């Protein structure tokens, strides 16, 4: 009788454990959705000010990312292209990040520009004007595979990384989630010596809303109009009859 009770209890506990595990098992979205989500999470204004506040040895870096279009329509329709502009007191980095479907993962291809100067400040322009010519892109790209997790995408290109112009290599790791981008670029010399290895923690920065922008313009217009009216009244007082 006791054995029967123990067997029944074991079955009940096993059933409950399986049910709990089934509820916790998240289903990955389609690759098309993953590409769109990644591009959306990657766009916006970011900085690592919070990281700098806790570690003064880390440089302050600002990053502006925005959707762009490519002139050549031969690029895959389901590809999302994002222009990246990073700035700090020590460097400036302008790149094209291209998200596309891979084999059960999202493929990230990072392109250098042949002439990056023409794109500086591109995210300040209307979206329809953000057009990049394929003739201005390097032939080769640095690639990573991003793997879906329930709340983030994780990727790296270790151990081979990508070749640098000096003959070394850069090995990249990145974790992209909503409002957060954590990255680590390890730069090696041609002899294999590690030169740079500083993780950067980007957090999205809230941008002023359109309503606040319109309100500011309205206040400015009223101030200018009041100034003009005041000038006109003073002028009329000066030239009016005594």
C-alpha cells in the first residue's frame, strides 16, 4: 500500500515538473521576425554614461543608429540595414550593419565605407533621404551569427574574428536586447598580442518627443512675435504725436 502511494506521488510530481518546464520553454519567433526585432532594438540613440559613472577608465561613447536604404535593389528584400555612428574623444566609427536571415540564426554583416565623410550625421536627415550607394561599401564584411534567446540575441565570431588593415584581427562579442547593447571588441596585433579588450555597455537614451519639439517651436515663435510687437509699439511711441 505504501509502495502504491509512493508511486502515485512520484507520477504526480513528475507531471507537475513537466508542466512547469513546458510553460518555461519559449518558442523562437520566425527568422523574419528576428531580423526585424534586431534592427528595431539596434536603432536609436545610445551611450555608456552609466558605465563611465562607475568606471572612469572607460571612455564615454555616444552611438546613433538609424534605418537606411541601399540604392541597389539586388540586396535581399528581408534584409534590414542600419547606419551606425559612434563617437568619443579618441575615435569616430561609421559603419553599415546589415541584418539578414542565416541558417536558423540571424546573420550580421558589418561593412566599412570607402568614403565615410559623406555619411557623417546621416541620422539627422529624414528617413527617405538616408540612401547609401553600394559603390561606397567595402567588398568584404565582418560577419557574426546572432542566436535568439528569450530576452536577447547573443553572437560572436571567435576565434577567427575579422582581419584588420594592419594584418591583425578583431574578435567581437555582442548581446542585443531591448534598450541595451553590450559589446566587446578584442583587437589583436599581427603577432597575436591582445591590444584592446574593453567591454562597452550601451544603454538607449530617451529622445525628446515630437510634442515637446513642437511646443518649443511654438514658444519660440510666440517670443519672437512678442518681441516684434514690443518693438513696433516702442517705435510708434517714438514717432507719434507728443
